[in-house]
C-alpha cells in the first residue's frame, strides 16, 4: 500500500560532523526534526531509518580509489597522521572546507543511504513523496570531496534509479551554490535533466554554473543553469523558477522529480549574497509539489542541502517543505510553537523567529533593485537562445 509521504531520518546523521567551528553543523538536522514534531506534522509512522550505502552503491558514482581514501579515517590517530593527511588533500579531504573526522566514511555513507532509501521507496511505489534532509550533498565528485560534501547522495540515487527503472529524471536545485557534482555526473546523459538556480559563480563557490553550461554530446541541452545576481530576492527568484521549469518539464516529460532544497540563499545566511525569505522556500516547494502531480504522477524525492543559519532559518525552511509534501501546507500566519523556541533558544545568540514565514520587519533594509531583476531576465533570455525548446 502506498503511503503518501515518508521522512527518512537516522539519529546517527549527527555523526556527519566537521567540528564545532565548521558552518556545516548537524544541529540543524536535530532542530528540523524537532520542529516538525512540535508542529504535529511528523509522527513515528512517517519515519524511515536508512541503512549505510554499500560499497557497490558508492561505486555507482565514486572511484574505488577515492572511497578507499575516505575509509582511512577511522580513529582519532588517523586524523592526526601527517602522511595520511597529505595524501588526503589530493582528494579534496583534510582541507578547510572538508576536514577529516573519525568514521567519516560511515557518516557519509549513511547520508547516501538515506537518499537511496527514499529513491527505493518511490521506485517501488511504497511512497509518492520522500524527504531526506541529510541529503543534497551536491558538490562531491567521482574522485574528490568538495564544498562540505564527501559522497554525492543525489548523483548516486539518480544513477541507481536509472539502472533500476526506465525513468527519465529531472533534478531541480535551488541551493545558493551551483549543483556542480550532479551536473558533472550527468552532463552527457539525455535521460537526466539538471536545472540549477544559484548565485552566480562570479562571486560564489564553486565558481561554475554559467548559463553556457548546457551539456555535451547526447546530453546537449539537458543541463540548464540560471546564475542569479547577488541580492536577488523572492520575486525575481520565483520569476526565474516559473519561467524556466514548467517549459522544461513539458518538453522533457520526466517520470520523477528530484529536488534539492538548500536554504542558504536566505537573507540571514552568512555564506551567500542572495535575499530569499522563507516565503521563497515554501513557494518553491509548493510549485515542485504541483509539478510532480502534473508531470510525474506525484513521484517526488526531496533532499536538504546547504543552509548555515542553523536555527533561525533551516528548520523553518525544511518544515515548510515537509508541510507541502504531506498536503498540510503552513501559511503566512503559521506560528512556530513556543515549546520549540524555548527548547532551542539557548543554542542561538539571536532571537528565534515566531512565524514560519518571515515578517516584513525581518527583511534587510537593502531596497529591491529593478536592475538585478533585469539582469536575471537577460540570463533567462540567453538560456533560451542556447536551448531553443525553452
């Protein structure tokens, strides 16, 4: 029997931990699950606990040499071994972005296992909508870690689905950072359409995702990038999303939507320059939900991603997402439970918001500039010149 929505989660997700001073802190996962439960939107019946991805799962995308390197860091002694650390740097590990930690392989493989569990439930018909908030690690490459991502759960899940179904898959990424690892994995594949809305690489890591990156070989035209100008707000972001995605879906006719919901484009996020509010993240989830029911018989797999305002933004953004997945959307007047605020306020140096949707007084005073919106429209125009079916 099909259950509408499942929430994939493990208490061991918190072991994916680069240390207390690193921006990618697993406290956001604990706080998100806690908020979903506090709002009565998540019950034990919704939860599915994943297994670790296997070696064969990881090999769908990653080189055995790289997996072997990740596995070297098991004990405290390993993360202090100078020779091992020097070798690890060649694979993007033991760096400021991707410091090593004990049992790193197990922690990263569990995040992959979560997205694979979500993929398998959708593929089997056990669930229509599945969410893995520990997923969305979209920067990892076949032979290297990158941007806080050790293994690429999204690319592995897409590859597994392609091998085990005949489905055509569209991947929609609204993280502020370009989804470069997923793009690279399917750059020549006409059966996987990747769409990434992100802050332009002129100003933000990883420096890729220009509008001219549209695929190669038989995958030419099946990679869409919309690099947005710094200070792009809700209105312009949604304009881009609605201008590009429906036409792409109509042309591509996918069987499954996979969406990445990094919320680091929020105006409070410390690592990016975009001005999205939680309204954007809620509206984007609502649109993707509607598109799934219009184009993919409701099949929708969602993952987390970036988000470095750990308590003021991430839990609200991802619970808003989950509310759409279970057909109980929260609205402008929805209030964050006081019990949750009381529980988590001691861990935040700034006051936690009382509403799920940001209030006008919360928004930065920087005025919206029409020049930014016009530059984004020019990007859309350029993409349509390159990909004529848009």
